[in-house]
């Protein structure tokens, strides 16, 4: 009986010791967990908690527009077929064939010259004056409609008296040939035909039509220079006009 009880006691002690050990272990674990949860805070990762600096985008530079070359009128050229406004390089800015309505031609030339013409109406006669409307800028004029002096089918004609307009546009009958140029310069640039009947000064025909009756008629000064010119004018010198 004792032996059994003694064994029971020993067994009980062993079991109690086991329980005691288990209890201590549980307490240690609980303390460890309590220390993690409510004691010293866990260290944080500084790299992850510090906000990264935001990148500031650099604005792209605004592209600078390339300068656009502006074509500038420099001369008005009179030929046997019409009037053209050109640049220094020969680019045609305005082309006005003599078939262009006179009022339209006057409006276009007004824009180029930058001044309004003096407008008058001619009744005309049977000798030297064509009936119609004259648009006069002083250095040159156009007449519309044209009369018997001008080529049939032409809606307007032009007469040039000065080497340039008031705003400096050259008035030419050939490249670099204008009122005041020598006849020799004219012939070098645009060979013409001379009407030798006129004693005081000659009349030259430049850029003639196929029949040789119309074109740019050039009046010559006695000193051998260009006095005035017009187109598309009939070429003759015996009419007294």
C-alpha cells in the first residue's frame, strides 16, 4: 500500500514538475509577447518611412518660330502683254494682263503703290485722246477702257512718265531700264525698232505683237534717253500725237 502510494507520490511529483515547467514556459512566452506588443516599440525602416522627394518636371522650352521671309515689291514691269509687280529677285507678286478690267487693275496697283490715284473721266476725241476713265498716280497712269490707240481686246493701257513711283517702286520697260535710261541701255536689254520719221525725237517699239503694230512704245529724248513709254500702244509716228 505504501509502495503504491509512494509510487503515486513520485508520479505525482513528476507530473507536478512537468506542469510547473510548462507553466513557467507559458509565462515566459507570454512575457515575451507582452514585451513586443506593449513595451519597447519595434524599430521602423527609416528608408521606407521617409517620403521620397518628388521630381519637378522641367518645362520644355517653347519652340521659336522660324522667321518667314516676306516678299517685297520692288518694281513694276511693263511689257507688250501686261503689267507685273516684281521683287528684286524677279518673283511675280501681281500679274495684270491688259485683258484685266481697268477698275480691277487700278485697285491692285493702288495696293502696291500705297496711294490712291487721281481719277478723271475723258470724253475722248477723234485725234489723240481715248475715251474712258484715267487713274493717275503722277509717275504713271492707266486708262480704261482703251480707245483706238491701244491694241484691240485690251481693257486698259498704261503710260509711264517717271523712273519710279512715290514710294520708290521702279517703273521699268525692261530689267533696269526706265525713264532716264539711255536708249543704248534699252537696246541692250530689249532690242526695239525705231520710227525714224519723227525728227525731234524717236519712237521705239519694244516687245511688239506678231504683226508689229502694238507693243511698248518708247518716246526718246533728244539727248538719247528714254522720255516715257506706254503699252499696248499702236506703233506709228505720223499721226501727230
